[in-house]
C-alpha cells in the first residue's frame, strides 16, 4: 500500500477567548506502512467536546494540557487499514484519543480499544450515547445525583450531548425533568422529542420566574454543565439535601487563560442552608464501570426509551471552526466530525 | 418565691451589616411561679455563634428566621429554679435554645433537655467541646471530610470554637493540620497549645505563598468556615478528590439582607478539575448521633488529646456587643455569655 498521507491539526498557541483558526496549524505528514506491532488506523469520527477548550489552555486541569506543537487531543473512532500487530486486523473498528488527525500509526496497539460492534447500532452511537458522552450522563446523574422517583431534576445545556441524555434518564427514574437550553427550537426538541416535562430558553426567559413555574416543588438535583447566571438562578431554588453533579462549566471555558479562575455560584449560601452536595466528576474516573453502564444504556436504546441525536460536521479540515459551535450554542446533541466514510 | 424579674433581648429590626445595639430591645418581664407542668429555668450560659447573624436576617435559611418582636434565639444552659413538672427538680442542669433571656418559663418542660453532668467536667464544656460546637467539628470533619492518615487538612477560622477542635481531631486522625486565623497570637495558640503543624495569619501573610509552604503536598480536606478570599486561595491548592465540609461562610454573614447572595469561591473550576466534594451541613442533622460523638469526644478530653478554650463575657446585657466579637476576629475559642453564676 505504500505511504499514507495524514493530516492533523497541531496546537500552535494557547487560545485567548474563543478558539480561532490561528491557534492551530494544518500539518501534512507521510506515514509508512505499519511495521511489526504497528497498527495504521484511519479516523472516521472525531468527537468535539467542551473539554477541548480546557485541554488547549494551560490552566491547572485534570489531564496534562496539550503541548504547543502537539496534535490536538480528541476522542476518536476509526478503522484499521493495515496492521503488523497480531491483535488487530484490517477492518477492525477501534476507539481511542489519538486526536485531530486523519490517520494514526499506533505502536504496539497503544491507545487502541477494539469495539465489540453490536448489530443494528450505528457507529456514531459509540461516539455519543454509548460512548464517553452517554456514560458522563449516566454515571454523573445516577452515581452523584442519586435520583428518587418524584424528584425534580434541572439540567443546564440540556440540548447538548450530555444534558439531553441526563433528562431522559431522569424520566426513566421517575423524576420531573426540566431542561435549560438556548433556543426555542431546542426547548421544543427537549419536550416533544425527548420527553422533558418543561424547558426554559435562558436567552429570552426571565430565569427566576420560569424556574419557579417549571419547578413548583423546588430543585432536588441540578446537573451542572454551564455555571454562570443559569447556576445562580437554579441555586436559589435548591431543596434541602439537593445534589449538584458538576459535569462542566462551559459558560466560563473561553475565559481560560491559565490565570483567571472561574467564579463560583452566587447564592452559594444555599450550599450551607440547604446542606447541598456538590461533586465534580470527570468521566475517566468511571472507566472501570463502563461495561455495566453501556450495557444498561444499550438496553434503554433498544427499547426506544433513550433517543440521541448527532450533529455531524464533514471534514477534519473544518474541526477548528466546528468546535466553537459548542460555545455558540449552535449544536443540538453530540457534535462529531466525520473525517472519512464509515466502512 | 413570688415573681421573678426576667430580662431579654428582643429583635426589633433586621440588622444591616454588623449587628448593632439598635437592632435589639432590652425588655423586662415578670414571671409568676411555675404552675402545674411549668418549669422555671435561670440561664447560666448563652452561646454566641456566627449563625446568630443568619437567624436575625430574613434570608432563606435552615430554620425560620427570628421574627421581629421575638426573643433572640440562642443556645442556652441553665438551672431549674422551681418546677411544677414531675420530671424536673430545682438544681437540675438543663440545655435548650430558649435564647437571649435571663429566665425561661417552660410549658410542660418543652425545649428542655436534662444534662447528665459528668464528674470533673465543668459546665462550660457542655456549651463548647461537648455541645453543638464540638459536635459540629466532630461530625463535619469525620463524616464529610473522611480523613485518612497522612492527608493535609486546612481549617479556616481555626482559632474559633469549631476550627480549633477540627484541627485537633485532624491530628488525632494522623493528618497534617494547618490553621488559618486572624492574628499572630491566635497562630501561636494553634501551634503551641493545640498542636497544629502550621498556622497562617491571613491578615498579614501572602496567602498563596504561605499555603504553598504550609501545604507542600496540597490540600486534601478544607474545613470551610469563612468563604471569601481565604477560600479562593485554598481552592487553588485542592488535591484530586479533595473534600470540603462547608460549615460556615462567616466572612459574608454581615452582608445578609435577605436579598444579596453569597458569592461562591473563585477558582471554582477546581471542583471539576480535581473532582472535589463540597457538602454543606448543619449540626441539627446530626442530633440523633450526638451520644456517640459526645462519648468519643469526652474520652479524648479526659485523655488530654483535645483541649478547648472558652471566651466568657459576663452579663446578658452585654450580649449584643459581644456577638460582634465573632465577626471582628476578637475571640479565641467558644464565645459564651455568663448570664448568672454556676450553682
């Protein structure tokens, strides 16, 4: 097969504010055929996630920041094109975090997980509801939120990849699900397609009044994706012994410059008065429990009790522009880049 | 015995900022001899606590606010002077929260708990280390903090009634104890008398540099009493899976006007990055477990492993001025008002 031309986005400088084209360099490399124990993978899907903005900053964070000159980090799914490794064969579907590149030459199969592809499940599902995104919703909500039937659950960024799954699991658990999202279309989608009980467009609504109406019995679980003024408003309505799984603070990520910290919620006195539990989590802490979570989620998916939506951008060359869709509120569901066709 | 003259501080208006003399009215009443099922108690000790400022505000809080025209709420210990109730006899030592008044006529013994006074234990211990204060330290630190030997514990308001006990329990658990307090004298007291490993005077030190020096391995447990800039600095140094028992936010209490919320910590992104647990608590949630906690604390006290200090102000008439000592940083240890002599 000879040489393979690979393209990659390499981090050139730390973003200030919004991620821009100038923060990255589009690099072409030539990969030789895989030698012994090497595996050549072609990227099919690249996952774009709010945490990309964290990785691009040098803020103190949960993994080492991406270094300048490195290929940008990102969750990936691909297909083995050629292999010198006994455990991998051409056509195998593999997952990893080899990042924003069209091809990856893995030494000794490092960082590749072979996917047991289930019949009837499309590949993008493994990058959303049955991948890290779905598991973030599953473990954050169930393990930290500990929902009880009849409780009220509020989710911010509810039309996003994680939030949309959280609300649906809340319904499965017998809770009232209230979503906060950034457009009337998203709010309609939450109620009409995903079964949320109520949805609030934070860009146009009076948040205090809308939350009072949508949560007449207060808020027992606030699944936190955003921080900022949404959180300030929700905190006012937290019930005694409320739980706040802290999954993200996306409204602040574009401030990340390695120096400026994120301001905590106003109405923080509620944590004391209402004996609230706030717990930050990162999905990597739950990796060992993935088989159980994916198993239950796949069951709900098969029963039609969980729906998911992917927002697919074609072409790795469009990744930099596409990632800002997460911060502009432009996407609904899981944002993916299709780098090449499914086999 | 005839009539008893009782004095009380009645809440006249909601404090704005610091509690002032004009917020309260000094009221004299005459109590008749106790009739059937009534118990007349003379107050010996009144507990002054930061939460008094919360109760005096009409902010949404964990108990109903004290109403205007009501006797100010407060933890109390007293002696039965006369009784028409079969369960109470003159000379019995009783505890309750009958508030800022010199005498209390209890209907049916309501709100009175008879104290099983232990030999050799002075009465003020029941209002500090063996009372709600000591139990706040005990349950907040052990139940939420879940200390492990070798971990680093930072305590704010460390020379206060709760903080000084937390640091000593941290040492008993094999932790490194670092206290933050507001004077060099307090810092010396923490290290020399109470066995803290390090102490920082937040009024004069460079907090970031001092914390870095005092906590070379980061912070595993931050026992939160203050909020504000101390918290902002500690949050920067939180370790992976750090725990933050949230006991108080005293630096903000004088802002409580029923409208303005407390700002949360800066560097709140750490909750996510380090997967931090923050849990607010109020000691009333632990009432059922008091016997176990008091038992263990009394053992430590008898062994000399826990020391406590009371800061006693004489005269109920001085209570209003005295409560501000808590916010001025003027007290060390448990602040009490001695309303009348011990029997």
